[in-house]
């Protein structure tokens, strides 16, 4: 009996050591800029995603983050630029805050330290967790026809992007890595200001596609519009539009480079008009 207990205790000890070792490494991650869209002549939007890249070796319990991006400020075209956050996949207490512009740097400031009982884990499924959907606007009638040149500032020169996790009851800074997945030239979305006679959501083109496709729709009236992408389970994975638009014909691009092959859905909501269509990503 003593031999059995000794073996059992040894097995438990080995299991605990193995478990702790499996998650003893710092998490690694990848920042990307996705879904860069020009929603009007003087407004563009894009998404900032953070993906956990070594989930087999670590946990990424998100605590704090500040995000700094170099850009070409000449895009202002002589106007005044404003930078704002219009969405996030993080809980309210964990969201970065106070977007601002300093010369050629777009900055989102670090959030206040949130309660530690309900911290979010960063997703390892591409493209990751939506940190922020942001909007950049110029007071000029239109952006200048120049490259946007978005690039995360990763240090060591201050100021730069910083990430912190919560581990063993402590706040710990971890390195940030980045990859720009867009061409940094926002695509125009209002393709015709001729007022359509009815609402319409067209079939995406091309379909099947790899990795990009376009989604077109018509608006006969000014209205609040939401255009989102969903996976086969019904989970929203990308938000292309979520704002008031003027009447006209629109075209939005979705890049599925970070997603697996399969069937996806896109859905538009505009007042009483709601429509969903299928599309297929093939790699």
C-alpha cells in the first residue's frame, strides 16, 4: 500500500510539474491591421487585432495595452485630423482609451488597471481579438492621394506599443510583434452617389474567393448601416460598416487571409432592411 501511495504521489507531482512547465513560457502575439476601408472621401476605418501565437506553451491573460502606429500625416490634405475608437472586442474595463494624434503617430493610450476577476484571454484563432476598430477623419473635403503607410511602433525608441499580461498575481510586460496585412491604400467605398430606388445587397465578387472579395449594396435613404461577416457558427468575425451612411451605392472589401477555408456569411442591417448572403473562402 505504501508503494502504491508513493507511486501515486510521484505521478501527481510529475503531472503538476508538466502542467506548470507547459505554461511557463511568456505568450507571444501578433498585431495586425485589417479591413482598411475608406467610408467616404474624408473618412477611413481599420481594425487593430491581437492574436496569441503560442497557445500550446502559454496563456495570454490580457491586462494592459497601448497602441502606437506611424502613418503618413500628409493624408490630411491640409485639414485637421481626428482619430477615434468606434468598436472593440474587449470588455469595457480592458479597452484602450483616449485616441490622439501627435504629428505622424496615431496613439491609443493604455487602459486603467481593470479588476482581475474577469480578465479576457487573447484568442489564438486568426485574426485574434479585436482590440479596437478605429476611424481617421480629415476636416478637408477629401484625403490627399498619398500612401497611408501604417506601421506599428515597436520600440525601443519611445513612444511605442506596449502589452502587459496578468500572471501569478502580477502585471508583466511582454514583447509586441506586428504584421501589416493591408496594402495601406484604403479603397473607396462610395462608388456612386446616384440615389438607388430600393435597398439591395449583392452577391460578393469573386465567389469563391481567396483571399479578398468585394461586397456591394445600395441605400435609397440615409440610415444607420451595419455590415458584418460571420463564420459558420454564427459568430461575428469582422465588422465592415457600423455607421450612418448617405444614399448611394457602396462597395466594401473583406480580406479573409487570416481565416480558414469554408463557408461564411455577410449580413446587412439598415432600418427595417435585413439581408444575409453566403460566400465561400477557398485556399
